């Protein structure tokens, strides 16, 4: 087995002073639909029987469409993230904020 010297590790590149806040942003550009490897899903509720909502709801998984965005800040042991997305079939659109 040949040994190689690795460049800086991922953790080294992400290390920052504890009080430094870092901004991040991203856009979903590939859903991997063709490879059947989608993991960007949204769980939405649908009526079990469309014309009879009193019979209850069922949870269904829907694939997130290309163009979904995430942005926010990380630092000081906290996260403040905003996600905007819609499902590929257009049934759901949502925006959420995660603060921890």
C-alpha cells in the first residue's frame, strides 16, 4: 500500500476562532434524480381521501426542486439558517428559519 501525504484536512479548513461568525449560502443545482439517489426530500401531508379530509391525512415524501436556497451564519456555537424551496411537482413551496 502506497502512503500519500494528504493536504490540510477538512476540519483544518473549517477551523475558525470561536467568536468569528461565518456566512454561508448555497443553491441546489443537482437533485440526482437520474441516479435515483435523491435525499433532498420534504414530507408533506395529503388527505387520505381527497374529497373527505375528515378521514385523516397521510404523510408523503416529495423531492425538492432545483433552485432551493440555503443561507445564514454559523459561529459562537450558534446557527441561524434560512431555507427556501419548493417540491419538484409544484405542490408545496416553503420557507423556514432554523435557529440553534
